[in-house]
């Protein structure tokens, strides 16, 4: 495996190593030409929060995650069904070259009527 600076990794490579959320935040930030410090300032969080998100750390508060996403013009959607990780929606996955979900998450099982 060839080591690359994270800033030079494609979104797909970052997603494979760190997860979709990390890849999307980093790719969108770079697309907007912002440094981690600038994004943190705009979102009202420290640059460390941005760094943690882009590193795939899962211990950042939801409030801070939402602040960063809103600053990037992104939003968080909660859907019914279990998922082992964060997944990118079709539009975002296509934009950043990530794998989109093949099918939407399964809802509760249908109850058949006799």
C-alpha cells in the first residue's frame, strides 16, 4: 500500500480507510477551499473537531458534527433500519466518487394480513 498525504487522497480512498463521513467532510471542505481551521471558525468549533471528523474518530458530539455539516451545506438524515456505519446518499456519493447504497435501508418488516 502506498502512503499518501491525506489531503492528496481521493474521497474514495479516504472513505475506504476512514469512512464516508470523514471522506465527505474532507472533500467538501477542500472543494470550498477551506482549511480545517477556517471551517472550524465558520462552524463555531475548534479545528480539532474538524480534524477528528476527517480522521474518522467517532467520539465527536452530534451537535458539533451538525454544525460542521451545516457550514459545508450538508445535512444529516436519520432513517429507520440498522446500519453498521455512516452511508452517503446517492447524490453525495456520486459527487465525491464514493460507493452509493445499492438499496435504501430496510424498514420494519411488513405484516401480512390473513
